[in-house]
């Protein structure tokens, strides 16, 4: 059994996508990031960056004590290694998947996240910041579109954790002020993953939480006002 500490954000969806694809038993523990759940001491004990998702694996492959993992990319790698799925065994294939996993973690996710922040949540609309991150998101869409030319999935013929990492960050393409139809290879890939039964199940798991009220002004202070001292 895996305990998944989760909220229905792109990073949260990555993990439910894997768990549903692999058919692993798991239980969702909501971490309401707008209410400050990420600052609770019991959560910080295994997710010290006060971010979800995080997991506790009660049946690790070494048969030892439960294993905790935080950071969505690290969780995907851990689960792929645990199950022997969605990560090639050969050195070259593994290299390619991890390249694109890290590309998402270091590029697509942070840049799209800033796009969301300045375009939707920032109290002051700063044209320079909005243009900067909309353009960078557009550039990254182009990188992925070119990569997918002639390939079914990001790493080649097989679906992998690189695809699971990237897909949830393309789902909000409209709020990122992008035109998905301008990227035909990306659109083809996106539609194929959207129709996978495991993807549908993963997003259904988040629907009850997604239907909660939108982020309040107090929630914005919690989300965006953190310093080294922690919760504002």
C-alpha cells in the first residue's frame, strides 16, 4: 500500500497517473495547499520542502521499513524502479527518459507555474512578467512539439514517466495563453494520453477536491507569502 499526499495540481496528477497505470494500491490523503496543510508537522516530517505530492511506501522492494519520497520527479523515478515499468532498463533508453523528466522538472513546470502566477494570481498585472512567461511557455511547447515529430511518445515508441511528468502541465494550455493547435505533434500526443483509461481514472480521483472553492485571498497569502520562517 502507498499513501499518497496529494492535491489535484499538475504535480499531483503526475503521481495518480503512474499509480493508475501500474495498478498499485494506494490511498489519497488530501493536502489542501490553500489551507496550509503543507505546514503541518506530521507532513513536514517526510516532505521538508512543504510541498506535495509526497508518498509513503509501506511495501518497499527491499522489504524493509516504509520509505518516504518527496518531489514529484523523484517519486516517479522511485515508482518506476519499484515496479520495473515506464522506465527503460537499457542505459540509453533510461538516459533519454530521465533527460526529459528533468526537462519538465527544471523547465516546463516552473515556467508554466510562473505563467499561471502572473497571469491569474498576482494582485498586480505586470505586463513584462506576463509576456516573459507566456513566451517562455510557448518556447517550451515548441521544444516538445519538435521532439515528438516522428515519435509516439517523448522518449520514443513507449509511454514513460517523461510523458506522465509533462502531460499535466499541458492540460491547462488555455490558461497558459497557448494555442495547442499551433503545435500539431504536441496536440496528437496530448490527445492520445488524454484518452488513456488510466489518465481518465487519475483525473477522476481529483475531481472531488477540484470542486472545492477557488483560492481565496487568505489562501494566496499562504501559497505565495512563504519565507524561510514558513507559513505567513
